[in-house]
C-alpha cells in the first residue's frame, strides 16, 4: 500500500511514550502510529456494526446456533411448540 506524507502535532507526553515503545519494540515511531491508527479505525468499524442495544446484541448472539431441524420450523412454530395445527 502506498504511503503518503502526513505531518501532525502531538503532546510531548505522547511523543515520549511512543519513543519508549519504539526502543522496546524496535519498530519506528511512524509504524507505531500507523498501527495505532489501524486499531482505531478497526474498533470504529466494529462499533458501527454492533446492534443498537444490549438486548438486540444478546438476541443476535444466539441466531444461527441451531443446526438442522424441520425445514418449515418458522412457518409451523406453534404446531411444533404447542401442538396446534398450522392455520392455512
């Protein structure tokens, strides 16, 4: 992927922390910043994909966990659960 030059300002504390990480990891500060930006963008994407509330998230977490079953389950749910014949 092509890289473009980008200049920015950061807090001195941020620069010092990046330089310490750079010394420990052997990676360049620029690479660390690119990784941090990629992580930020990935998390932002995940948040946009998440359901709007906790209940929806819980309901969606069980979707698709059952395998097999009758092919008309959705149409005949009352018959399977309660023994009531399907209304036609």
